[in-house]
C-alpha cells in the first residue's frame, strides 16, 4: 500500500469511529428526552432528519480536530516518511481531543433533560465554585453518564492505538515518478474536504446553530446540534460579553420605549433615566414581609396528583385565601436570577450571572426597607459563597445572612446543605428574636429540597410515584408546618407572606424553544391582614414586579429605579423573561421568542400549544412584543454596565 493511502485509512478509521460514537450519544439523548417532543405522529422521520443534521455537525467538530494531523501526516507521506513517533504523538492528541468531545456529549444528556437546552457558556458562572463538583457527584442519576463516558472513551482510546499500530505495521511502498501525479491531487482533495468539513456546508456562510433547525418541533431541531459545537459558540459569546441584542435598537431608543411604557415623563435623577418617585397613598404600614423563594417550583407542580390527590394541598389551600397571580413568570432559569429579580426588580441578561464577584449595587426591597428601619434577614440552606450570594446580598441591604455555617453539621444532608423543614425551623427562631427588637423585618427564605439530588425523608417514602413527586409533597408540607408555626407567633398578625418559585423546571412535553414550565411559577401573597381575599389576577406579571408591589402594599414613599411595576396600581401588556440563549415575551394568549444567536424570532399561540410560527401572520403583534422585550433587556443591560442600578436619594 502506498504511504498516503495508509495514512488516509488511519485518519478515516478514527474519523468514522468518532462519528458513530457521537451518533450513539445523540440516540441516547433522544430516547432519554423524547417525552418532551410532544404529540407528533412522524417521530421516526424527524429523528432520521435530526440524525442527518447531527452527522453534519459531528463531522464539522471532527474535522476541526483532524485537520492539522491530516495535513502533517499526508505531507510526510508525500516525502515517503511516516515516523512512528509522529503516529504515537497523534494517537495521544486524538485521544485527548476527542475525549473532551465525548465528555461534553455525555454531560450534555442530563443537562438537556434539566434545562431543555445544550450545555452553554453559563456553566462558567459555577465552575469556579469548589462545591459544584460535589453537588454533581452527589446526584446518583448522573452516574450512568459518567459510566457511559468512561466506557466509550476507553474503547475509543483502545481503537485509536489499534489504528496507529496498524499504520506502523503496514507494509507501505514509496511514491515514485508518476505516482505523484495521482497522490498530490488526492492529497489536495483531502485537504479540501477537511476545509469543507470545518465550514460544515456549501454556501456563503459556514454552518451555524440555526443550520440544525428543519421543522417546527424544538426538540428535534436541538437534537441535531453537536453539544461541543454549541458549547464553543455559547462560551465564545459569553467570554466576549457581547450585547446579544445589538443592532435591533439603540440604547437611547430602548430607554425612551421603556420610559413610555412605564409612563415616566421626568426622571427623578438625570443619571438614572428610569428612576421615578412614588409617593405614599395612605397610612404608611410597618408590616413584616416574609418572602419564600421555592426552589424549582413550577406552576405545573400544582396540577400534579398522586392517587387522585394533589401533591401540593397546602399551596392550594393558601391560594384559596390569598392574592394569586395566574400568569406570573420567573425572570430567568437560575436561582441567582430569581433572587436578584424578586428583590431588586431587574431581569437577567441571558446567561450572565446577576451576582458577580464584584457586586453591582441595586435599589430594591432590602435597601428601601432598611432605610425605613426594617431589619433584613436572608436564609439559605447551603454555602452562601455559592453564586457569590453572600457578597451580593451583603452589599445590597441584608443585615444577616444565615447559612450552612450557622446550622448543626448533623442537619446537613448533602452539598446543598439542610433541608427545607430545618431551614424553616431555624428561621422561625430567628424571626422570633427579630420580633423582640420591636422593629419590623424583611426575611427571605431560599429553599432547596426540590433540587437534585433529592433527599426524600422516610415519612414521604409513599407520597408519590418517584422522588420528584415525593420531594414536592415534602416541600409543600414543610411550608405548611412553617406557616402553622408562624401562626402561633405574635408577629404573624402583622406580616405579609409572599411565596413564589425562584424558577420552574422542564416538565412534560415541550412545544417551544423556551419551556414555559421553566418560567411559569406560582405567585401567592397571603396575610391575615387581608380582608378582600381570595382574589385571582390574570394580567401578565413577573418577579421584577415584586419590589414595587410590596412597597405599594406598605404605602411607603420610595424611588423606583427598577423595571418593575406595582401590580395593584399599574398594568403591563406583557412580561419578559430570558433563558441562557433566548428572549421571551408573553401575554395572556401569545408567546414571542427571539433567538439572539441566529437573529430569528417566532410567535406562538401558547394557550392552544399550537407549534406553528405565526410571526408572518400577526406581524404587528410580533413587532410589539419584540420592541417591548428587547427594550426591556437593552435598558437593563445599559443600567447594569453603567452602574446606574443603585439606589438614588429619596427626594420629592
């Protein structure tokens, strides 16, 4: 065999092996997550199309890795040399490079199941935290993917060394004379194929994520994307901190649009363009405020039953004597989004964490109520350094942050710390101490039990079909026991309780790129002071509205330098939320989604779960929602980057 042919056989063997393994990972991703695809009749046809798209993306990633070895080895072959040491070096290179690809592909499967999107740049927000690895390792359901990765990477390594030995042992013949007339053009063709493989497609532009989109079903569209390719693109965008909405409207246009929608005629401070003075409308109240952010509490959980009974009987009973907002949405899909948006009235900017190591300063409930003489307390189950939570909350108005450092070590069940029932038990005692100081308090609880790995107490072993259902029953009961214990305290009679999810979770079948179960969350306002309950509200609302709504209930004068509104006195046509990679805008009928990476958008009738993109049919509606959502996030981005989110002086 001629030397170039031996080299080509070696390279093709590795390349094809990789494509088969990546196709195998894609099939596993499909079978694990196919319930999210929804009710469609042509799954086999869509799967085949997605696998072809996947082959295109996998080939691209493999060509990136194999291109340089191909050039070097074929040039050596043309000079009638194939040094064994060079083959060994490339064996090691291939094993290391492709093992990284396989690791991303394996990790992507459970990540996709949880977020309904591939691994993206947002993971950089948590890699620096030393507890992240422990949290992952404690989730036993991930072990199968670790095992899958170890087996496939080991077999691949064995195969690569086998291909290398075969190349070394092949009895090759040198090129002479006329042979070059055949093998030089062949080498050039191979180089050209590598180049085209890296581009991913014929045409003016190289292959992009949008190249995987071929139908109206989001799951099958995402199935074709290579996870490593997606991670590279997302991470590149994240590291550049590029404005994802650049070019749609200028910052000035966005601010003007927001000011009009918020009915701001004159700002209270030229340096803070959306700040507005809100005057008290009656008797100022010094009512205690208790906020409970329930981990991953999607509104969908309220519809779940076990043996004919709801999993959340207490939440249902509370709704029946509270103000309840039916169309309420989390600002993002991560806990740091939920905390910052709920307390300070700002939406997240896609995958960027809202709790940076060098914290921004915000107006919001803690600062405003602290100025009014309130005590401010925050309760978290685990290490407060996670997500840079401690520094952020400490710099933004909280007097006391209680965490795993304060709890007995025997109460810590995993890397997420203590469970909800003990968090509330500990919190009641601290609230009693706070009440003795004869000053009102703002207390925020961040629960965690409804986050994998689930630790189900024995008394809930028969409360659901699986651990997810059992832990929901536990979370509901823990809240019930907290409220019943609070009711025994003197301070209870002068307290407003606000309960909501920090975000939701991917549940059931997904019709759209943004799973609404991840953002649609319950929002309950309860107090023994209320005399006009129950009341249900259907207008669009979100976490950024909590700050001004609470200030309105207290009749406190304040400067609202947030993007939120008082839900009892103002109305918004839409509410806006984001995931790491998409922008969403929703009203009581339509869902608008903008993909900033691919510069595409869609409009859906989500109430009927219609999968058809109605963008070109209801153009005016889509444009209205686009302008509203883009202006909101663009304005928030400008204020954060310009350090204009902080409190302004309270002046008339």
